[in-house]
C-alpha cells in the first residue's frame, strides 16, 4: 500500500499507517448497504488484515512454540481478531515442527461512551481468571489507544500470578495521552481516528463490516446513544 511504512527497529511493532493516509474510496469495496452513508473510507481492507494476522501468528509461533498457552480474548471487539489469529496458529501447528497447544478464554472490558474513552473500567468475566495461575497467557485485544485500559487489565491479570503474559494488539493508536505501553505483537499503528468494522463497533453497530473503516459524522450522529456502551472495544 502506497504511503505505508514498516518500522525497521522491531518487526513486532507493526505496519505504520501515516496520519495523512486517506484510505480507499468506498465504491472500490463491498459492504452492507445500510452503512453507505455512515462511513468515510475503507481504512484497512479485509485481505490486508488477514495477511498481517498470518504474519503475527508466525511471530507468536516462533516465540511461544512448544509451550501451552491460554489465549485470553478481550470482548467484544477482539472476537474476530482472536478467532482469525487462533485459526492461523492452528494451521502453522499442522505445517511446522513446532506446536502450540491453546486454551481460549474470554473477558469483556467496558471503557467507552460513544467515541470517547472514559476513566471507568469494568471487567466482566474476571472471576474466572484464577485458572491463569502458573499459565502462559496471550491477551488478544483489537485496539489499544491510550494504553491505560490495557495496563489496568495487565495489573489485574498479574494478580493471578501467571507464568508469562504477552499481548497481541491488532491496532495501536498514536494519541497524545499515550502511556508508552506497546503490545508485544502489533498489527498496525494508526492515527487517532475512530475506526469501525472487523468486530469494532460504535454503540454496537458496524461489527458486521469485514473491512476496518473510518466512521463518518453521519454515522456517529445516527448511532449515538446516551448510555454507556462498549464502543470501539
């Protein structure tokens, strides 16, 4: 993709999409017609997402192969990324000398109101994390923006004394308030734009998009709610 860069210092830091990346015109792709006025552009096409996930799966396999791991999927936004990542790892297990036995568990975080991250973090499913004690844990999250939510989750998981914790994040945002936290495995580093699709939502809408897209002002206004929701998570 023209204008995209790879960070050369560390391949695990992902593909860097610059701030001036305009995305692709919507008419080049297919998507549900009911979102035709709600999107500005296709930011990352589905095929590119899948190619990048295959590379992340290989990196994870190289690092963690021959260890049992617990994959901890952060719902709801991370379910598609987690499912595709696990599928890619399974394929590698069938076609390499290494193996990576996996158990998949789920946790849900709520920290968004419409398109704004809030200070309140609610963790659902935390009561089951005692099973992580002594285990190798791979947390799978769709998007990391300021890093505050992920750091809070890591502190919470560490209290259960796992043997090791790694984090895979499909998207990492460049934001001014960033804590400096970076996942171990990153798909794409993106500008501070609110994106939807590939299971990322805006008040529960847009999860049914295959591509990652930039939401339009019309899409925000039409789907805005006053109550707290897991927007963008």
